[in-house]
């Protein structure tokens, strides 16, 4: 008799907990923030900083409002042939929803070659999981994550790397 009462009690308790979990999940924020870009006349060169790259970009979330201060520049990839720089941005709201987008800027390749750019990493379009250093030497994702690389190459720029790493 006592076992039946405990069984009924725990069944009811389990049902109530399941109901509370479903309600909490239904009310949680699962909508990612959005970027809003405006025109800018920035030319990427050796003096360009992350703050310069954030000019003309805002982030908003339906629940959290303005998230512009939380925007980060994930990486910058140069295309020497087209003389452009692709800048990858990310922003997360307070619930952990993340949005990522990229933007293309014209690049002053001559200035970058003269003064250097520590964030530069070229990607081979045939093998996007292999980053190339400036001299064209291959650097696999595994080498990048273990630190076995030549000086001047940024391991976080390997396409497909995971985690939140600063460039």
C-alpha cells in the first residue's frame, strides 16, 4: 500500500516537472540577433583596427535590444587577386544565440605588403580546411590547433576551427 502511494506521488511529481520544463523552454529566447549594415568608405590596410571595421554595423535583438557593443571581428581574409578583405563578424545575445556575417572591403595590398598585417591568412579555395601562410606553405587544421606552425601565421584563422578564439 505504501509503495503504491509513493509510486503515485513520484508519477505526479514527474508530470509536474515535465510541464515546468516545457513551459520554461517555450518562453526561452531562441531567436538570434540580426546585423544591420550601413554604407562606409573604409579601405582595409595595415593601419585598420577592429574598431575601424565595426564602423557602419549595428546589431539588434528582439528581446535584448541594441547589441552593437557586443560585436566582435572573428577574422579577416585577404584576397590579393581581387584586392579585397573579407571581414567576418559575430554577435551573441544574452541568451547565447549567435549570428555571424561577413562584409567585403577594398584592400590596399601594397600597403599591407609594405608594413605587414599579422591577421593575414590566405585560404585555398580547393581545400578550405587548410590555411596557407604568406609563403604558400600548407598548415592543416590539426597543425593549427596544436601550435605546430611557422611564425607569423594565425592558428584561429583556419576555416572550420571551433571555439571562440580571438584573432
